[in-house]
C-alpha cells in the first residue's frame, strides 16, 4: 500500500500552526500607567504597545498565552518584548534596530555654531546671553578665530556639516559672515564636505543686499516670532517698539528674495505668552508658517534677572502647551495642515525606527556629539546653553580655546570625558527604568544649571517633569482618537 503524501500548497497555514511550543522568555522592556484604564509597554528599541491595565502584571507572572490572546502574543513577539526561544533568533535584527536609533552618533559633530558678534540692537528681557550695544565693534569674532573654527569643522568626520551664525544680532557682523561663508565653501571642496549655512537673525537690520547674498549662497534664515504685535514687542524690546513690524516685513522680504521655505521662526514662551496660546498659534498661521515650535524659556543668562516676566512653574507651561496643541490639532481637523515641532520630534522617535538630530532629546546627549560652539572671543563650548552659562561666569562646560587647544583636546579632553559620565539616560538613575527613556534625552547642562549637578535628580527635574508629561500626553491623545494618530503620522512624514 502506497503511503499518503501530504499535498504541497502555497497557501498560508492556519494561525494555530505558528503557536509557540515552549513558555516565553521576557526581554528588557519598560512600562508606564498611562490612564486608570490603560498602560504603556516600551521595548528596548522604542516599540510600544498600548494595552489594558493589568497586562504588565499578567505578562511578568507568565499568565499570557498564545491560545488566550494570539494577537497580543504576536505583538509582544514582534515588538521584542518576549521571545519564545532561550536564544533570541532575531538578535541581529534587534541589534540593527538599536543601532538605527543611535545613528546620529555615526558621524559625530554636525552643527558648528559661530557666535560672530555680541552686538545687538534689541534688549529682550529673556535674552540668554550677555549682549552689547550695536556700536561696540570689539565684540566681533576675529578672522583668526573664524579660520580656526572652520578648520575644526572641516576636521569633523561628518560629511555634512551645518555652519550656523549667531549673535547678538548676527547681521550686525555681516562682513564676518561673508568671510566665513567664502572660506568654508573654499575648504569644503578640498575636504569633500557638504555645508548647510544658517543665519539666526531678528531681521530688524536686514537689507536687500544681504538677502540677495543669502539667496546666492543658499543660506537659511532663522528668526524669532513670539506671537502677535503686543506679545512680540513686549517680549523683544527695541527702542521704537517696532520689533514685530520689522520682523514681519523681514520675513516677507526674505521669502520673496531668498525663498518661501528658506525662512523659519521660533517662539519663546514668556510669562505674558502663557496667557495667549491661541493668539500665538493664530499668528503663525497668519504669517503662513507650516509649523510652530512651542518652547519654554531656558534657565540661563539674562533670563534669570527678570523673574516676574520670565519665571513660571512647569505646570503653567504644560497647560499653555496643551491648550496650544489642541488649537493646532483643531486646525488640522478643519483641513489646515499645521505642525507642532517639539511634539513632532518626539513622535518621530515614537513612530519611526530612526534617530533625531535635536540636541536636547538625544542620548548620549547632543552636546559635543552633535553640536559645538565657537564663541566670538575664541572660547569653545559644548553647546549653545553651555555658552549661556559661561556668560554668567560658570565655565563648567567650556571645552577650551581655539588659540591653545587642538581638535583632540577640545573634543576628547578632560571636560568632554567628565560630561560623558552624565550624558546617557540609559545609565542615569530615574531614567534607566523610565518607560519614556527611548524617546527622551539627557541634558547635563540644564541639570547643572538648575540643580548644581550635571547628573541631576530626576524627581525634582524640570526637564523630566516637562518631557514625561508631554510624552505621556501624546500617547494618551493617540490612544483616545485614531484621527489624532493619523495627524501625528502626517506631521512625522512631513518633518525633515
């Protein structure tokens, strides 16, 4: 009698054929109670699951099975929360996912900030750096230091670097910018580098000649817009109280001569701003911007000298943020695309496998790894915030000086090594076990400034208080309304 042969078919087998044959093993993951009914699971590479309350306890107690809930079991396997084999069969895949999340480290420093002058014709009460009046030429960056900074930029292993000109008001030293651009362009050919040029400016002193130059050399412009005239002029003082008018005129003219999408704007939230979240969002829409970046005042520099105007509780900012975010979402519900950039940076880390280039939300932290600052006087700092601290007499994050330190001494010296001890949230108490760790960062400068210790104390950290609640709230919104998740995914797809 001939044996019966099983028919070969290309059809998928029944789902039961893929059921595990052994108990599951736990992989590293973190969790957070999101709401009274829901909890969040986050894997080592940032994959997440939103599940009913109590799922974590069942998972840890080995009370979950494929038979009872095949969809959840499959999600746990696919997201690297569990494995059904003693040796993880897809370890190489997991390693690749983790490496992708840390890809910003591959090429080292990208952003090189050149403070070309301290001169400024504004006297903003929240200014984070010491500024001097517009006629003090001694506070421009010397060509010697510009040359040395550019040489270090060319020494970076990163093939695509950004050269950002800051002040003061950078355009008051426009001739310094012109020299720097010409020298960087010349050396980029020799060193096979691509360079993105950015000028940070309030646009009050911009001329058509400057804008034509920016268009010719493909220079991006970044300006400040705090909201409608009453808010902007109150925040950003100028002798004739016409900062808003000049900014709006400058934006329009820059778009005309340089390119519509070559001009971006940032706002800073003062105590006055907290009262007007809707008006600020509406102003960005009125000025034709596709996004708004809702950011609090940083606790550095001159901002600390005006408590009444600048100091407020983190809870007050979070209320402002949520109200403004709801207004932004309402615009999207009505068919008008408008993105909130801070949420989008976090959402990119949540919804995609890719890394982000935003310094404050990187681990290891972006200072040195992603950004370095060459000050007008030749001093070199680990980040822009580090320079702000130095202007107030705190040199903790000063890496050295262009005249006296080599590239290796600046980027790998004793100060850099000290910072490295506190710049990875994977190794910080309170961060290492936090569910939001893959989406957050480590900010040694802020913790040093606010707590006197770059390691920081997470239960009292304003950085943690702000980021934990924003991240939690974004998950809550996505879980509550699939329309919001769809909007968030459009923001991420549009963001670059």
